[in-house]
């Protein structure tokens, strides 16, 4: 199996584990692997979830070591998630909802690291 295929498989596994983690914490998964646009204007988000009046767009990163997670998220990746949030939130929001962007970092034999409200989606 090529490195690219292995990374894609691990990424899907990480998204599945992150969704289970969120559901265990009381979140309802609204959508997964959402993508908008083409070329440079593309945006993507791994999970969209809701709990009460909070709608959250979640970027999930899986790495082979906990140390590698420290460099897994950058401004470029969060900007792509913010594009999806700005495009999709109006369709998914209810009155008085708040919207945020979270990140879940995963590595083998580590508890998920859930970072909340890491980016302002409508700035």
C-alpha cells in the first residue's frame, strides 16, 4: 500500500474516532467530509456537529505520534474550514445558535486532544 493510500486510510479512521468521541460527549453529527469550491477557493471540513445551540465545524488530524500533532494544524488548513463554515452555517443554523471551529488531534495510544473555538469563522 502506498504512503498516500495509508495516509488517507488513517485519516478516515481518525475522522471516525473523532465522530465517536464527539457523540460520547453529547454531540450529534450533522455531516462529514463536506467540501465546497474548486481550485484555490476550495474549502473542506471533516465533521459538522451540533449540541444544543452550538454548531461546530471540526478539523480532524491523525498523526503517527503525539509529537507530530504539534505541527498538524496551520492557518491554511483553518482558513479552508472557515470557508466551509461561512458557506454552510446559514443553512444549518437555527435562531440564537453560535458557530465555532474546533480541532481534534489524534495519535495512537493517546486520548483525543479537543481544542475548542480555535478560529473565528466569520471574520
